[in-house]
């Protein structure tokens, strides 16, 4: 991809994407707590609150996993970039 085709604010967008991970984790836990509190007040059963907390924490972990997979895919694409092929060639020469 040439520099003409790259978005002007690519670095800012990448930083924003990484910053939203922390926010999404907090929001997922808070939504889970809210659902748990609502279910507890609706049915009067205490363990429904903790079920909501578990759902929120699980959603936060899922967000981290998805972000990890996205970053790994981007780094794998970067590793296949011909611009960085000299590094792989130097490693092969050192092995011989």
C-alpha cells in the first residue's frame, strides 16, 4: 500500500482503537452488573445479580480475545510485507 492510499490519520485511528479496548471492558462489566441488578430486583433472587456480573466479566474477556485476534492478524500481515523480508533473510543466513 503506497503512502498515497493510506489514511491521513492512520496512527490516531490505531491509538483510538487500542484505547477503546479498556473502555469496552469497563462498559461490558457495568452492563452485566446492570442486568444482574435488574434481574435480582425483578425476581428477588440474589444469585441472578452474580450471574449478571459473570456475564459482564465474560463479555470483557471476549472483547480482549477479539482484540488479540485482530492484532495478531495485523502483525501476521506485517510479517508477510516484502518491506520486512530482509529480516527473515538475515535470520536464515545466521542459521547456516
